[in-house]
C-alpha cells in the first residue's frame, strides 16, 4: 500500500492548491524500472514496491507541461478517485515532487485487445459477447456513478494479465466527465470513428454517447473493420451523423441476426431510444445463448491487421513484454536488458523526496496507460 499525499498541481501562477495538508518528507520505497509509454505530456513507468515487490505503473507528469491543462488533469484525478470496479484500472495513489505529479496506477500487463484476438487460434461471437458484457458492466457502473467516459475505443481496452481467461480492463479517463444535475454535456470530444452523432452535431449529449461507442466496438469485434471510414474527415463525419453503416457480405454472412440486432440498438442515431447499458445487458446476445460458437478468427484477425495499425503510443517495450522479462529475471535481479532504458522521469521519481499527509487517503480504483 502506498501512503502519500494527494495533491492538485501547485503550479506557479495558478490558484490550484492541494486539499490535503502536507507534513514531513519521506523517500518513496520503490524502484522505477522501465518506460512503458511516452505520451504528449506525460510518461508512464513500470515501478516495483521494494518491500512487497508489487509492480505498479506510475504516470509521471512534468508540472511545466500542466500549465494550461490544470482542469484536464484535475478532472481525471477526480474521476479516478470516484470509481472502483473490477474491470477498470485502479488509481492507487497520487503524490508530487517539486517538478512532477505522479499517479500510481494498477499495472495492467495482459496487452491490447486487438493483439490478443490476433494471437488466438479460435475466436467466436461468444468470445466477443463476453468481452462486451464486461465492458457494459463497467460502463453501467460508471453511469450509475454519474460518470461518462466519452472516449471508449479498443485502444483503451487492455487485458489485466497474460492468462488465457484474463478479464478486460477499461483505461484512460482523460476525457471522462462527472455529470451535473442536468445530465447533459456539450463539449465536443472523443475519437472520431467512435464518437456519437450528437457529439459531432454539437448538440447537448449524455451518457448515451458511451453506449454508441460500445456498439462501434462490438461491430469491430465481429468483423475486424470499423463501421465508418473515409480518408476525408468531412465525409467520415457525414456517415456518422447519418448513422450510415452496413453489415457487408461476406464478412457478416456468418454472424448471427441477434448480434446484428444488438449492434443496431446501440448504434441508434436517436440517443433517446438508443439502448442503455441496462438494456444492452439484458439483450439475448449478452444475457442469452444466441451468440454463435462458430470460429470467425481467420476473417476477423485478417481485417484487424489490415485496418488497425499498431497504436501510435506503443513503444518497443510494452507492459506485457516487460513483465515477462521481469519474471524471467525473478522480479528485478538485474538492471540490464529492456529495463535499462534512460528516463529523466524515472531518475527523478526514484530519488526525490515526496510529501506525505497527516493520514493516508483511502485507496480508490480506476485506470490509465
């Protein structure tokens, strides 16, 4: 368990202050090992808690990079503190140094959704149905908590472990929003291919936008390509605004009518009649036995390879590869190999003193990559 001060930025020239008092200094008892991800204004490193040898992911955010982004990171922290679910990557702690803000996250090491599907030799509608059920359970939980993710997409779906029956985890709450009393939002955000028509139309929207995105994900899981695509953004947006998509032959010939019906109810243009998570969880394709057992791996994996390049953020060493390497070395008996990547963030977060609270905040759950 980490027990450190939860802070809110304290960037010179801003009015942001920490709601938690700071008292004393102590060295963080962990060892930063390797960079897992380099983002636009943050770095994620693999770290080991020295006493327990527990591996975690630490998102390191330079305070200089946060100028002008205070609201975004505050929002992400607020969301992460609020949620705890088995299919959502958890936030274990937050602390600061003079130059960085650190989010200590649960380590998710099972790899990306598409990678796992491609690696399988056997993949069916039932497999897709089980994946979507887990996503629906997690998003229903978020919606019940008054939280809208707003950026659900395959890249934000990661496997918890390398086990064959590993659960799926939702990550990346950078665009999430806690609903207010009116339960509608208006900020245009999300990833174009997965965003709901009402968002593109710049109309007020609600948690129904997440259900649309789940429909898009389900579509891709069953055929390997997106329902909307065009090199021209204007034409792509026009397709989405009109909800123009097809179940093309031959890719959908072996897919059940029940699966198609499920998708149609989620990818409904009118958000007022679009399926909610509760309704989707009760659909026969999820709750019943209508999902087929036929192997669709060859077709789906071929289309995934063709239509989805490796995620741009993916580095030479991802969490899966690093954890495998660490296990081979019996968790940290060597600092050579892929664990020796240089990182100013790792150097700083391993050696700096950090502030601790009078009493440790409770542990909450959520995600990040």
